[in-house]
C-alpha cells in the first residue's frame, strides 16, 4: 500500500435518520478505505461494518444500498474485468461529484488494491479507474519484470505480454494477478572474481527458477568453458540450462528466448548483454542448453569497472517462454456461420514457438480425433497489406517440409503470423488444390448463408457454379452473383463477378425480372438487384457498427485492445493496423475505437498530399493497386500521376511517369467503414 494519505472533504447532504445512524463510522482516508476493500468480492453481510467498501469515503456520494451491490471484479472474466451493464451504479444519481481531474490526481497516488476499492465508490470514480497509466503503474510496482516486454527479437511488438496475454489491458493483467506470466529473471553473484588465472570454481550453477512447469538454471564458467579451447581462460562463458531432465517425457520440447548480461555496478548503459535468436530457441532431450562461449573478455571486466565493491561479478538472465497461438477453422464452423466472413475459429492451439509442421499435425490429430489429419491440407489465412483484401485461407502449407520450424518458413512473419505470434489456419479434409467459397443470400429475409466450397478448377466461373446451385435450389430460375470483399469494399459500389480467383467468397442471390417478359440480366433489373443486395449486406455491417457504438456509449465498460481486435476481425481491419492506431492514440483503447469510428482508411496514404488514415472516400487505381488518393486530391486532379509503374509485374520508380490517365488507369471509389 502506498504510504500516502489523500483527504478530500465535501460537505455532506442532509441524511435521513436511518442513514445517519448507518454512517457513524469515523472519517477515513482513501488509503484506509482501500485497505478494507482489498477483497475480490463485496461481502454478503448487509451491515456497514462488514461491507468491504466503506461508505464514508470522502469526495463522493455513496450509499449503503449501493455498497450491497458492488462487484469489484469477476475472476471468471479473462479479458473484460467490468460488467457491461452494471446498472446498480450506472442508475444511481450522485448528489456531489468531484471533477474528473481531481479524481485522477487522487487515484495517481494509489496502489493496486486501492484502485480496486475505488472502482466501487461511484460511477464517476469507476470510469476514472479505467485510466491505463494507473494500472500500468500498479503492475510495474508489483511485477517489475513487466518493464522488459519489448523483445529485442521482435522489435515490432511493443508490450508483447500485455497485448498477447491480456488483450492490451494493464487492468486485466492486474485483476488476473499476472497469472499468465511467461517470464522469469535470475541474478547470480560470481564471488571473488579476478582477472585470468583466478582459482575460483570452474563452474557455478545458479538456483533453479521456473516458468509454469519449465525449470531453468544458469551455468557460469568464470574462467571460460574448458571444452572450448579458444575461450578457456580468456572469456566468461554463460549458458541457460533446462533442468529436471529425468522427470520429462522423451518427446519434451521447450522454446524460450533469453538475454544474458554482465551487470555494470554504476552505469547500466555499459552492461554487456547478449540476446538469443528467435530461430535458436529450441530445448529438448538432445539440446538442453543454449548460451554464449564469450560474454566478455576476462581481462576487461576489472579495468572497465564491472567488479562490484565486494569483489564479485554479477551475471543476470531474463527468460521468456515463446509459443504460437493457432486459431483453427474447419468446414463445420463455416457452415454454422451466418453473415459476412467465414466465421470465428472453433478452437485455439498453443504450440512451442519452435514447433514444426509435424508438431502442429500431431496437435491437430489430438484435438480432432475423428479426422484423419494426415490426409488433410492446412491453409494459412492472410490478407494483402497493400490492397486490404479480406482475410482468407490463401496459402497451402506444404507437407514436404514437416521437419522445418513453422515460424519464418511456412508461416511468414507479418503475412501468415502477426507480431504477437498468432495465426489462423484452415484444416481441409477435402485436400483441394484451390477453391472458392459459395454463399447464398435470401433477398426476402436478408439472411446470408454459407452453402459450400468448390474446387476452382472444376468451377472456374460464376456461371459454372450456377449449374451446381440448380441442383440444390431447383426452384430458383435465375441467379446473379457478387464477390464478398472486405468491409470497406462492401460499403462501396458492388459489381458482378467477372472472373474467380482462389479463395474468393462468392455471394449468389435469386434474380427475378422486374416485369413479365423482361430479361433478368437487363441493366435495369441488374441495378435493382444490386440495390437489394446492398441493403441486405448493409444490415450486417450495421450490426457491427452498433456493437462498436454500444461499447463507446457504455462508460462503465473497460474497453480493451482485444475488444477492438474483435470488431476489426468482423470488419476485415488488419490487426497490425489496429495496433498502429493504438500506439498513435497513446495506447488508449477507447480513443482508438473512437478514432476508427471517425471513418478512416487505416494505414492508407494519399499519394498526392501524403495524409495518412484520411477520412472520406478513397480512390484506388484499378491497375496500380498501391496508388491511392483522398477525396479532395482526387477532385483537384485533372491528370493523375504517381511515383511508381508496374513494370513486368513489379513496382518500380519511373521518372516523369505520364501513362496514368483516366482512360487506361480508372480509379475505383472506396468508402471507409463507419462512414
């Protein structure tokens, strides 16, 4: 508990006799109240003495009736630590309220248990306790190792643990007691350290430290590894070692990245640090230690001030277990899904980061025993960073390289797997070479249903698929189709499918003539059909918009990055772009969602004015997919030019490029989501 008392006194409103009797407890500070409110749940006893939230907190109106219904947090909630509809507090009308700025100042002096208690004081205080910095400070105070989340091996993934394990919420981390922690630290003193020729022990073995069921220790050779002639008696050798080998199964596997450091006693900037590689993180029965033969020359430590006043040298390590989260999609999940996209994953499998395709297939076989996984194909989901294509299973993971690690080989960083080690895979029992997904839209009910997946080589055109649908829907005389694109494309002008590409999602709907004798494919009838399809698809987009608006409207709900990622998945917003906005908004999740809801093209840059994340329509070249203009620049452009040309299928900078004109390079208008 922070040793700080903060007193804020507000004259109390007149109380009834009963309330006056109930509130005879002596005046207390925020610290004193917080000490009583450290329990996870409010007491079931209705008396004021036994209630964990003291109603006599200065600076907020709070009644005994409210105190009976306060719920500080839910242990069963892994991401959202606040009930969305907490009407017991939302409906209470406060008699006196402190300004939010004053409340924030008060809360900044408190530790974690005090913040938990203060979240139950009043609606105003509960909202103020959503402030990210408050919980970050509480977490770093309790778990200092969280200061080292930026992995040198993954520089593009700040706050790796908080985002990967707790949905980007420091509050969730604190409320869950950092129980998902995947890191450990160890410091070892090398006593009586001297220059070459010292007669101390040949090897120092540190105490064992553990992360979950994985235990480690350090082996330190103060005079160098005697098995490495080049370094013996010249260098300090340090290794991270997996222990308890006799208690592990024969096929055990541990993956970890780690740092080894020689600590400087007075100047941290001079500390010598070595980082392991993402590709050399595999520990098993054959290779149970990794390290470095030379963490520094023995002759350099004392002259450079590395020896502590007691004559010791201090070596430290920071270890982090690494895993890949595989979100698995199956055909049954597609069939059960209604609406846009292919639906959510059916399960998540966590694998050691160094796992191979063979390891993944074994895990899938265990998870889906009724499926012969050896006869299936695996497809990784991805979407283009340039064009913003919808996320689809586009790449088949070759069965010829089962012994190769997934990361960096079959799963490419930034395309198949994101910066926070998550990927989506489709398990295909049919083992098709390439395919298209087929959906049917009922224009009368507005329901969009997945009906199947067809081999592209057998059904290369929409017309060929119509022949297939005639068997399943014999009562439908005429069909028309559109391609289901990402949400921004769907919010724009639809166009009939001209040619099919692998992993396309094609939407078919019945097309009836507007009048007897008219052609179903006439321009008038086609326009009418497109409008009806547009209205049906808009209804699904509107549901996602309403969900986002409801989150913003509920001030009691603690919005997390995970909430925004889920909305982004529904709207085909790539997670790396959401993370970029999250950083731009100073890691404020509520502000991040508000920013996205302003109707912005996330990650797109106007090639004329250079504005990023611009609002309004985006005009994209149908030939040069990486060329975009914002609406004002498009309106001012009479002769459109850009920096790059597509030369033999590759983008190259071409000086004085003037072949871009409306006749040969038409621009397609795309509206943002939430527009």
